[in-house]
C-alpha cells in the first residue's frame, strides 16, 4: 500500500467497534478482570509484548490505534505516545543513557531538548557535546567509548541545516551508539528515518500530525531492536497521553497527506517570492535550489513542510517591529503545523556552541498555512511597506 492509503486505513478496526469508522475514545484507569486466571493470563501476555488491556496507563485500543498508524507510516516497528513532543524527546534520550555516558546532540536541536540535556541529564552525570549539524561522517572524531546516543534533527527547525543522516548513523553504529532523530519537520510522511539508519524516531505530534493547533502530542517510534528499552522506560516513567488528545491526533493523521502537499506548495511559493525582495538577505528553505542542504534534501526527503526561515538585511528594531506587528494573516506565535500561518522572531546566537550564528541579519521563521498564497504575499508586502517607512 502507498502512504496515502495507509494514512486512511492504518489503526482502524470497525469490525470490533460496531462498524463505527473511527476507533472510539476509551477513557480508562481501572480495568476489571473476570477471574484470577484472566488477570494472570493478561499480565503474562503483556510481558510477552502483546497489546492487552491491563490498566489505563499501559494503553487502550484508542492509544494503540494512533501508535500503529504512526509506526506504519514512519516505517518503524512500534510506537509509544507521549503527552507532548518535548516529553517524547526527553524520554527517548533518557531511555538510552546511564550515569557516566556521553551523548552527541546536533547544535541545531530544538531549544528545549537542549535545555533538557543541559539542566536534567547533566545532574545525572550524562555529558552532552553539541556538534556542527553539517559534520556528516566527521562525527566519528567526536564519538568516545562512552558515547551512547547520537541525536539528529534535520533540518534544524529555526536555521534549517540539512544533516547527512546516513553518514552520521554509519559512524554511530560502528561505535555502538544509538541514533535518535527528531523527525517533526518532515512528519512521518516526508522522511522515512528507518531507511536512513535511524534507530529511534521522535515526532512532536502537536505539529503536523494534529494539524489544527489545538492538541499537545508526542510519539516515539523505534526499530525492533530498541523497542523494549524505550517502552520499558516510558512505562516506568508513567508516560501516556490522554484519550481525547490521542483521538484528535489520529483524526489529524487521516488528512496529513493532503494538508502537507498544500503546505509544501504554499511554502515554496512564498519562499521563492521572498528571495526576490530587496529587504531579504537570504531564505533558508531546503527545497530551494540554492540552499546549501538542497542536495541532501533531494536525496533523502520525499517532500517539504511549510516551515522555513529567512534573514532580513540589517535593520532597526523599530523597523523589524513595524514589519511583524501588524500582519493580518500571520499570527505571531510559537509552534507550527496547524492550518494557519505563523511568524516568529528567533535569535540563534543565544545558545549556539558548535556553530557560529550572529544576529546582524535577524532571523524570521514562517509557518505557511493553507491560506491562498496571494493573500499571504499581500500581507507580507504591506509589512515590507511598513518596514521601509520605519527605517
Ligand atoms: C515543537 C517541537 C518539539 C516539542 O513539541 P511540543 O509538543 O511542543 O512539546 C520538539 N521538536 C521540534 C522540532 C518541535 O518543533
């Protein structure tokens, strides 16, 4: 089956649900057993890795439905849901480290993942080195005997460096490290991490899987080898996600392919238009031919989402505010992946250690939604007029 078909059928089971198309929302904590035999049998089956209902926290048909669908589309073995994307990132890393370990994390990583490493892992004696996202196979020089995890994220969600994940994974595996990826930008649809050497793939489902800016959700999918470690750690840390949110995420999955196609098309249109503007210093979008990571994107990715950045020519703070403050269609806000367009200012010079970003040319990140691009471009044009008037 092709992905578009899988998105429609994966994780559904009308025959077990009175013919109802969608798997219903099971709210559960206590689960009743019919007998001691039943209790012992179900626990035995669960220990063997089977999906059996034993207690709400351990999953219900509602959570399994989403987990199955994500694992199938992403191309992994099995998947576990988490209450947010950050919970998924933090828990996935924690599952594969112990005191005394060293981990390698891309310098372009999602900020809060970095703060987890710096402020939580460090307290448990796990050391983090941030590496240049463009390092490729050169990462071998940074791998130590105690390096247990190599964390990749491609592209970086503010600065859009593309990583050579197969090359990095090869080196990591030679030295026995597990490769974890934050695969949120491409969604399970446009990047297949397990075909490129990744062992554990993380989604901030909050973004494109949910798709409507109204639910927090995280998923971690692993290959067969690493499933038990991840699942045990997640369960022992009490990780799960609420059934109403899981249901909404599952509902979002069904339309992921049509939404992403439009986000991609609209995003490329607006990015190309920005490139022609005299106020713009550069556009950071991997699908544009002159992006330094374009060849890697073409080689490994099946599409692009609607998130990219651009840098403005040096300007005053007043002119920047004049551009951003009165946009009508671009909301100023964090997160992305919903149906609506967003704009946010980012200063990557705040926390870079392995790479050098300065803030002379301010970085603006856009999420291009499903609006008509003529309207979006008109909104940005009016912003540039205000910018010029304020210079
Ligand atoms: C948003 C985001 C996260 C965190 O997801 P939340 O659901 O907001 O916790 C992780 N990684 C990336 C790349 C993100 O954009």
